């Protein structure tokens, strides 16, 4: 049932995934559902809704990623980082979160799904000092874009970009973006079976 839905949604979103990638995505979904009962990782309980609101909501960003090294800040149980890592085995993803139970879940996912291209870090984002900058800084759940840029300004490489996943765009929120940052692209995302608005903001530093 879920396998057929995933296959259909991927086709609808013009995303190609191998049989193995689809199995990994479904296995991740199964683990999320199982661990959620004890760890309360997400408020979404229904697996069909998880498929739409977590898996597909993450994957629609995949075509816009430029570069090799990415960090997913405030990743929670690994969203959007883990679905994106499954879809992009040639790219590396650091999953950053300050809650230990989420990091434990991510590490179990890494072991069970044999994912070689993710690493989990338990740390607050403003305290995290990477050895080298990232091509992309991903954020799905930050309160505001201005906060994201303030707390994550030290994370991208010189040509790196910020990828802010948002719902409906708030013009006041966008007006608050500091002057030393520039919105390069505002992309309206289409998530199969989701009627709510989704947007991707790609932002660069002007420093």
C-alpha cells in the first residue's frame, strides 16, 4: 500500500528513485513510526500522512541542491536530511540537533539502512564549529529565516547557500532578513497530496 503510494508520489513529483532507495525510504518511515511511540519524534502519527508530510515534503527539495556537503540544522528525527541523503548517495549530510533522543534515532537509522553519507551531531547550532564550511545549510523547522541566518551564518563555505524550507511565505518575515543576505530564489514547491503551500528560499551571504 505505502510502497505503491510512494512510487506514485515520486512519479507525480518527477523524482527518480531506485528500488533500493524506495525500500530505504519506506524502512525509514517504518522506523519513524515505531520509535515515535516511545520517543515522540513527530506529531504526525498516521503513516500515510508521514509519507506525504515528512518523506515527500523533504524530497521535493532534492532537485535544487547544489554541491556535495550539506548540513541539516535542527533536523529533529532527520528531516529533511535523511530522505535527501537516501536520494543523493553522492552527497554528504551532517544532521545537527540538540536533543539526544533524536540523535540516537538517527544513528539507529544509519546502522539499519546502511547509510554511508550521513553523520549525526548533538549540539546547538550556534555552538557547532565545523572544520570546513558547507555547500548548503538546510533548515525545515526554524522559527524565522532571520533567526536561521543569524544562528547559522558561520556554517556555509564562501560560495555556500542557505536552503530554508517554509510553508506560506510571510512578507514581514522576509523583510526582516538582514541586509547582508540576499534571497537568490523563491521556489514554490508542489508536494503530492498536500494542499498547503510549500516554498524553498535559497539565500546567499553578500559579505
